[in-house]
């Protein structure tokens, strides 16, 4: 299965090491065995000409719902893993809000087994922080970790009890586990659009910035008290960014990500009740978008995520407030990162780092033996690569998306970058003829 492959003539870019040169990459036994040299006696079974293309580390996406188990009408493991490969994503983290919830080791093991059989991306599941995500009883974190979970999360189910969150952080800290939290205060976070002039004009219930900042204050106070490590999922506000900056300056063990939607779009996308812009967290105003962009550029925010959430047609063909939130994103993660770099003047190395090494660093020692090479191109590291025609531009259309979810607020936009090949463990998981 693991044939010897040589990639020739590509511009090899690895933000983790600063590598940026046109050279060859040789792969064998699932690993990168040589960069810019040909090992003695190496005869490739396949040669890929990457002339005019970039050779990048496989992308690491920290937020992608695959819709299995329980929501197969909105996405199958096969369709969403194929979408990941087409987007150059070779490692992805899935939240625990499946049906049933990922709160039992057997469910996690089955999901990982099915994903591994597809050979299209590495799957890193988050276990549920509480049973059924009900916010009451903590799960068996040790057993879930042994079954393959890399952290624990409530997904979109905000915790009502600060005491339960404190106990969860105490327990996680004692074992060195990371808790992944989307900062949202339960009662303030129930609206369908960001509070502001547009929500008011359209008569939509609002989610104030305070829903995020109150939750952040609580999380940071509990991190101080427990010493737990927390990853903040999908920040959405400028005020939230300010609090994160202070927490990091203080030395708290926190990391954070932002979604492609919040990074590039504002609540103006709602237009005339366009349900493609019905998202969680809701799109906020231009000032928030600018603050998120600046924070991602300067390293305050660690990673860019797709927040891939396939939603079927029936669930979007409803009045805005009743439509299911979510958008497809796996195939758009790299194009949006490149568009962001071009639009904001962000160095290419930083734009690539936030979807490769920067995202992998959030996973840290949860990656185990993969820690030294996921999101990087290094000799001896895993052969997870994507080959990208950077100069190409493609219009985002429903027909072009492999995901079962066809809805995205980026539909109709033309974005840079076209993935030609994706390799996972030295095998071609996606390849154009």
C-alpha cells in the first residue's frame, strides 16, 4: 500500500522550519525520507511533477463536523473525509456533538476505526465533557483518552453550572488533558444573529458580545484557580480578543482559534435573511472582524478553522431564525487562508502556519508519536502533504463541493488556490488526473 513516491519541482513551504525552496521530496513507508536529495537506492514507483505548485504540510483543521453517527442525512463519513482530502486537510478534530454523543469509549473507537479504513485524513475526536453534553455528570475522561480522544468539549452546549465547569477543569488538569470550550454564556447566547443594527432592523434575536466576554472571564478565573489547559473555540468578537491577549500576557495556558467565516465576513452577509449566513457563533460587525484578523496575524489567536458543519437543504430552506446554523468549510480552509493573506498583507508563512503547524501545536502532546511531524514537512515525519496550484483561482459553487453540505456564505466568491494532490501517510488520498 505504501508505495515509494517522489515529488519533483515543487516549491516546498514549511512554516514550522522556515523552509521555502524548490526541491524534491521523497516518501516511503508512509514517511518523508528525504528533502532536496535522493536517498541511495531509492527508485520511486510514482513521480509527481509539482512544477508551478507549492508543496505544503497537510492542513490541520481543529473544527470539522463529519455528521456521523446520527446525522447521516447531512453528511456521511465518506463524503466529508473526501471533502477533507480535496481541501488538502490531512488531520482534523471532530467535536463530540454526534448522535449518540461521543461520551462512551466504544463510540469513539468505532468512529476512529471507520475513518482509518478510508485512508483520507487522520481523525482526532474530542470526547464529551459531560454525559450526553447535558452539563451535569462528568464523563470518564481517562477511558475516553485511552480510546483515542485528544481533549474534551461541550461543543455548542453551554454549561449552565460554573461548579461543573470547575470540577471538569480540576479533573482535566490532574491528568494533563485539554478542555475545548466555545465561550458562550448560556442565557445570553440564545439569539440567532449578532446584536447590532442589522439584527435590530431585521427583527432577529441578538447575541450580545457580552455572551462571549462573560464566559471568557469565567473560564480565565477558573484556569487561574485550577491550572487547567483550555483551548477557546471560534472567538467572534474584538472584546473577546482583548481578554485573550491579557490572559496570554499573564501566562495562562490558553490557546484559541477563529473560523474562516468570522475571519472574513460580517453580519452584513445576512442581507435579506440569507440562511447561508446563519452561523454559530454569529457573524459580527466589521470592527470585530478586523480585531480577529489582527489577532490571528500576530499570534494571539493560534489557528484558523473551517468550522465545517454540513447542513441539508431542508434545514436551510426555513426562515432565518429557524434555519439550522452551519456551513461547509473543509474545502475552503486553504483558499480562505490564502485570500486573507492577500487581502490583509499577512506574510505567507503566517497564513500557512495557522492551518498547519500552529494548529498542530494546539494539539500538542495529545498527538503522541505524531507530535513532531503533523503540520510539518520534516525528514522522518509522516508523509502528510498537499500540492497546491497557488496561482489558480476557483469560484465557490455548490456543484464543485464534495461535501454533502452545499451551503456556505462564500458561495459565488472566487478564491485562490487549487489542491491538486493530497497525500496522507505517504498515500495519495486525493489527486487530479
